[in-house]
């Protein structure tokens, strides 16, 4: 694609990067075949190719974004399926991130939209605030039908029926390896996940300890910054990221780290991009180190001596989170680990398509998100699974709200199969007439 940026624009590193990305695009349209919003809406402007044209025009001309451009940018899930499909290697993620930051800086949203985004940015990244908000949402649920705004109704309906107590395992501390130590790793405990499902971090710690890892919960870590980053709030997202870099580098420079383990793939995609985010800042060197150490839990477990387990009782439908398969290019590790630990793994039709969660997308675009959820649940249930497994808390909440099949994190199943407790979600389903066979 030919571009016409002025030399003074290209001094800005974000404009320079966007220019590189735009020039790589050859208009082939392969991306439209795997874009969820294009499949649902059928509008060229709701495909990656269409959005690229809108972004190019906006950035080249330093144009104040109009409502039409913002609408189509907002409708992007950032699922990154287009990056997997693109034969030209167009790095759409960095382009859409720049576009959102540009919109946030130059576009005046309606007051109610600004208010909603402010609330999300001030609540979800903070576990205590998020817990309070979910309790309030639970009390408001009986009146949800009376709420006129679909986005507010989505926020109320998102609150789980069961809000777990705080896990003290998320406090700063070190869990020692069982037996011979082979690695020292830091566990990113996250933000929303700590409020929504404490079992995931607990299971991660147990598995890592069981197979020879000292697990450090560092002081000062918090939200990865993904939520505000994808809303274009660069200052907020970089502040969160910088705090994590400082926290983890303290461990790197102290006793050292072999990996930073991340069990929420949406966070993992963002942390692995810290090197790019801080490339022209004083934190560039440290950010690059952190990005290099960041590993999804499945990557770390593949390096450990996970035994072959035989039981073959349970069919697990594996949902590939977009941030894992498209953002981090990790497709086989979770399935390999599930098979190794004795589960029968079934993949649904169209596994490349998004479930519609996408961070806060299900709250900001509930209609489109709802259509994608129904499609995803239908394909997962079609393989007649006993359990649905995923590696991202957002996907788990989204899919779980549309099915009676229990949805658990992949690491919980691996923990269970190698000596840990049965995932609590399976026990809760027992009370609803959905018995889960025992492992042998």
C-alpha cells in the first residue's frame, strides 16, 4: 500500500511504525475470511482491510476522527485472526493500537460513553474495587431488564453467581518447589482474574511446585495494562506496565528468574509486547528483558517433566483463546498437555473465531459479542464434551454464561490429573445434575 505521511509525522515512533505496517498491506482481502465482525456484519469497513483504509486516511491527514471511523475502529475485537491469515505479515495489532490511542487523544466521545470507559478503567484493573462492583451487580441482576442501556445490562449480567473469597496465595511470597528445584519463576497474579476465579492461580502454583519450580509472587505487580491499552488510554496502560517491569526486574536482578508465568493469555500477549510499547523510552532495555521472560503457563509446562497419565474418561472441548493462538502463536501446547494428562481432546469447528469476550468488548459491544458467543457455544457443545477448557479468564466467563457444560482453565485440569484437587467448577455442576466422571 502506498502511503503519504509527511516527514515530520514519521519522527513520531508510532506514526513511523504505522507507516511500515500500512506499506506491507497488499489489499488481498484474505483477512476478511477470518474476521469475526465481518462475518457477523458483512460490512467491508468492519473488516481489517476496511479498517486499514479508515486508519490510513485518519493518520495521514492528521484528521480529527469522525463518528463513522470511530464506530468501525471500536467494533474491532483485536482478536488478531487477521494476522494469522495475512500472507504479507501485516502487524495489524500495532496499527489498531495506534489508531485507538489517536482516537482517545483527538475524539470527543459522548459523555455517557466517556463515563462508561472511565468506570471500566477505574474498576476492573483493581481486584478489590472489582469485587465490590460485582457484588453490586449481583444485587442489581433482578432488575436488569429495566436498565435501558444494553452495555450496562451486560455489565450487570457479567457478575458471576459465585464470587470466590480472596486467596492469600496472591499475596507477595515465595512457594518452594517440591523436591529438586529446576526453575525459579514469577507468577503474574493479574487483576480481574483474582476477583473472578482464584482457583486458576492456586492450581498454577501447585502444578509448578509439583514439577520443580520455586514460584515467586512479586511485590508491586498488578494489572498488565491490557484493558486501558485497548481503550487507547496510553498513559494509564503504560503506568501499569511500568509498575510491573519495575516489580519483575527487582526479582531478575535479585535471585533471578527463568520465566514470568502468565495464565491469562490476554495479559500474556500484552506483556510480550512491552518491548515494543517502551521501545523509545528509558525503560526500553528492561521492557525487552521482561518481554523475553514472559511465558504462557503452557509454554512453561511443556519444559517440565509432566508425566503421561492414563484415564481417558473425559472429553474436553478445547477453546483456543484468540490472544493465545493469534496473539502469541501458541496453538498446540495446551492440547498436547491435556492429551498427555489423559484427557480426550475435541476441537470445535472454526476454532480460529473469537468467542466475543475480547477484554471489555462484551461490555462495550454487547450485541456483536452476544452473536459471537452463541456461535462459539454452539460449536463447542456440538462435540458433546464433558468439560470445556480455555486458557483465558475472559473467554471462560463469556462461554460459561452461555452453556451448562462446566468451563475450566486448562491448568486446573492438568493440576487435577497430576495430583491436585478436582476443579471447583466441576463440583458446582454436580449439584445441577451434570455428573463428572472420576479420574482413574
